[in-house]
């Protein structure tokens, strides 16, 4: 179950990036056409695209760390990841209840159940 939760976090990151590239295709294309460097401050859509993609990369990182912790048999590292996931999801859900952060809450609980 723990390995599945870790893989799910990693895959969620990949899905976040794939969805972000589709959803924010126009603002990303505009930023690239304008030279990319310092081009994400110009519009709310570009900022949202940037942070959405960065969140996907961070989810992949956390999933990879969780997978390594599972492989190393390190429950302490998994608990740390789970607490961060739970804290982030609780704050995010409180601020924006209709957000998909409920999935991070479930994954945090699954990682904590080691």
C-alpha cells in the first residue's frame, strides 16, 4: 500500500504537468514566444501556468523520495513526507475546499499508515 501511495504521488505530479501543459498552452506558448526569461510576471494566466507546472515537479520529487524511503525501509522519512502532505492539504482545503487537494490528504494518510 505504501509503495502504491508513493507511486500515486509521483504519477499525480506527472498528471499535473501534462494537464498544465494542455490547460495553459496559450500562456505558456506566449511566454516562450516572448523569450521565456522574466515573462511570467506579465499576466495572471502565465503566473498560474508557471506555479501549476512547478507544483507538478514538486509532487514528482516527493513521490520519488517516498519511493526511495519505501525501498530503504525508512518509516521516519515516510512519516515526514506524510506530515508535510497532510499539513499542505489541510491548509489548502481550508483555503479552497473545492480544490483537488483532497487527493493529497488521502495520499498523506496512506503514507502515514505505514
